[in-house]
């Protein structure tokens, strides 16, 4: 039964990884330009080619793998390792469980001096 899913999964994984890599490749110069202009006039931005290429490669791999997440989720659902009933049951508890770290990490109210 699983043999009929191999072709579509490999094809969609390749297409989604390429889409993520292309997204990272085209968006990274925009982000770096923003960060370079965000520094202001007092700082000098001198990018190194080795750090630039390693950062570009890291972003391409990270975005490519992130775009493949739908394929992984569908594959786990087909194989039955993560049934949808169990995933929805813990959603309410995870929202309340993550609230204290959000309260702790958020800034306090902004007060203007009077």
C-alpha cells in the first residue's frame, strides 16, 4: 500500500525543498539590506564573503527543510504514528502551559513620564 505514495512524496519533497531554497535565496538580500541600513550612520558594515556564503547556505537548508514539514506531517498521518485525535487533545493544555514563559519574557507596560 505504501508503494503508491513513494513517487508523489519524493516529488513533492523535492519541489517543496526547492521552493524553500528559492524563497531563502531571494529574501536574504532584502533582509541583509534592511539590517545594514538599520545600523545607522555610526556603524560600518563590512560583510565577509565566507560568513555571507555560510549564512546563505544555512538559510537555504533551514528554509528548504521547513518547507518540507507538510510532507512529513502527511507521511506520519498515513503511517498512523500521529493520529489526529491525539494531536488535538493536547492543544488546549499547550496553550496554557506556554503562558508563564510568555508573561515572563514580555516587557512590562510602557509608561510615559508625566
